[in-house]
């Protein structure tokens, strides 16, 4: 009901201002005040009509769709029910810790996503997968990311900014980075806070240089090789144990059969059979 009244009020204010101005009954400052009130009602109506999330500001984008700004409003989670015409979404300077898998569903037009200056430690698998077809720019700078799960990005090819995070340079990061389209100007800002395996040469160095000089997956490969050798040795030992058991079992059966034959009364040909079995044992 309020939405139907607001256009009427705005129109009334405009008409009143026009009449009073023609009659020169009010000063220009008073007319400006009345016009501002009418404009605020109109903006409020626009925000309600497009379904802008609470604490956010929505405006029209120059190329169609909406620009949704939710910056610096102490958000601890991604707003729900974002307008499906959103083209640019700003969630910077908030308190986000994780990005859930379904955070950005239903945003087929989203081209720019700013998540910088939060406290994000983890992107859940599939959290950006829905944006693979549209996203062009992704800002994750100045968060608390230590490593990346490639499953979080899916096929997203957006140019990403990952600077100013406390990166743990390890095998997982070394395998994930080549799959991302990193902003060339931000490569020097992806710096190793620690490394695994530990190497003092990596600390404080840009990851792009560390990855060239060190194989962070070497230790994992050695561990895998050792595990494979242990497994193969275990199988070999098991097979040999079975073979030895089978041979010993057959020998015992042969001895029992020989003893049984010796207990039987002698018949023609029995001695020959006993000697044959004895030879086999």
C-alpha cells in the first residue's frame, strides 16, 4: 500500500512546488527542500521495486542491469536474494569469513565481484562455479586466504586479484594457481607467508618466483612413491606366504598318505607305489 502512495506524494510535492513558485510565495531554499523530500520518496520507491538487499544501495548500470553496493556495512555473510539483474556486486570492507557453495546462484549477468578487505579464510567447493559464464573480474585481495581449492572456481576464467593474503605456498597452491587467470599487475603481491615443505627461501617471496625455483610437490611425490613401494612389498609378501603355505600343506598331505600306505597289508605293486610317493616327498 505504501508503494502505491509514494508516487502520488511525489507528484503532489512537484505540483505544490510549481504552484508556489509561480505565486512567489516561498523562497528558493524552501522550494529546494520540498523538491528533495519528493526525490527521496522516488528513490525509496525505486529501491523497493528492484528488491535491493537491506543495507545495500542499488543503482542502474551504464550497460544495463544493476550495480549493487554493500560495502563497509559489517556483513558477516553474503546477502540473500540478490537481484538477478546484478552486473557489479561490491561486498568489500565487511566481515565475511567463508563463501558458501550457493552464495551467488541466480546471478547470470554478474561480471564484476569485489570481495576485498574481508576476513575470508576459505572458499567452499563450487562457491563461484555458477558465475563461470559471466564473471570477468574477481577481487579477493586483502583477506585471510592461505590456500585455494580449485573446486571453488570450477571453470571461472575471470581475472583474479589475490594480493595481500597470508599464503601457505604448498603443493595444493602450486597446482591451483596455473588454473586461474591472475591479474598480471597483482602477481608480485601474491607473497608466501609460509611454505610446505618449509624452506626459508620461500618466505616473503612472490609465489611466481618460488614456483619457478622450488618443486613444492616433490615431498608429496616422494611420500607417494614410498607408500606405493610399501604396498607392493606387502602384496608380494602375502603372495609368497600363500605359495609357501600351499607347498607345505601338499608335503604334509603326501607324508600322511605315505604313512597310510605303509600301514596297509603288502600287495603286489604296493611297494612300487610307496616308493613312488616317497620319492615325491
